[in-house]
């Protein structure tokens, strides 16, 4: 069964001087937020923009796809931190979304991280919806996996160590 989500906006006035209000819908959790063209096109202006909502959608969807990818490969993610930066170019439109990811996943090597993270980028439903723009993925250097030391040594090694300690 498909899930349907709704957001509503009431716009007052023209594009340059007007403003819109994102309004919560029954059962929804989006707060009431004002949006303006100036906020959207001037990066020094504080305030919500469609790109900020899109970035939140992309980051949250990607984090779910990434967690599922790790679990599907037998890893249990302890925590994942995802940010998305959506680029809007005046006169062009939305041109890119950059996903930046860090996290803790015990046992996952750098190679496995990159494999799973790349697959999640390509299969995340929001990434698929954004297929017409550039989507990039930034991963930090993942530290090498530290193998835990075995709790007990082999009998042959233990015997050799004991013989070494009696010589001398």
C-alpha cells in the first residue's frame, strides 16, 4: 500500500515581495513556516526554503536506505550522521544535492562503507526522484577495522611460549 504525505502552502502577493506560509496538515508534523523568494535566493538570509525541505527529505531518506544497506550486509549501524546540501542557482533551478556521511558501524571496512553508501545513494527513493540533478556523496576516511585479539592462544603457541620462558 502506498503512503501519501501532504504539505500545503498559502502564498500572498507577487514573487519578489510576497511570502508563503507552509501550513501543517491534519496528522502531519511539519510546523508552520514562512518562505520568501529573498530567503530562497540570498544565502545570507535566514529562513526556510524549498531547498532546505528537500535537503531534509534527501538526508532522512538516504539515512534510512544506508541503515537498511548495512543491516542487509550483516552489519548493525550504531549511529549514522547524514547531511544533505541542495544547491539552487537563480535562473537555473535546483542543480545538485551533496550527501555527507559519517557514522559508527562496527566491523565495516572502508571498502564496505563505500560500497554500501554508494548503493544507498543510487537506490534511495528521494535520490531516484532527483535523477535530473547531480547527486554526490562525501565520505570521510573510514578507519581500518580493528580485529579483536583472540581470547586464548593456540595450544602449540602456548607450548612454545612456555618453552621459551624456561630457557635461559
